[in-house]
């Protein structure tokens, strides 16, 4: 089982200096700094230290698009004038949304945003 030893910020800076400016290999940086090769790799490839941002589109994609949401909101205004009382299923029927593809809960959640 591995030991948990905190690597100081000075040692991290030293590792980055050796790797990036001296152009040393991971193995030689690890032996010079006295830490493992995987720790050297982790320090050099940490995204937050390189000021790089991962994509913000992580996670499950939306079922309905922004355009469909705008259409639903326009349809709600029209249905208020026509019917007064209506359900989410009425909105889906008027917007030609397939109930097998989009659930009524998805529509109701998009209306409450």
C-alpha cells in the first residue's frame, strides 16, 4: 500500500521547471526531485495549473434544444389566450413533440427555469 506524502508547492514548482524549461524526461525529473514518475506526470499535466479549462458541455446532453424551448414558451402564451386551462400534454401535442422522445416532466422542468 502506498504512503500518502504531501508534495510541497516548492517541489511542484521545481518539477515543472525541470520538465518544461530544462526539457528533462519524466524519469530523470523523478529521480532528481525524489518523487515517483506518476507524481511528476500528474504535476506536469494538471489542467488547473496550466490555465486550461475543460469543456463545459460535460454530462448528459439536453433532450430539447433552446429553439424548442422558445417555441414552447410562445405556445404557452397562445394557449393561455385560447384555452385558459391546459396541460403539458396539450403543449406537446400543439408543438408536435413526440411523447415517447420527450417526457412531460422535461417540458414542465423547462417551463419552470
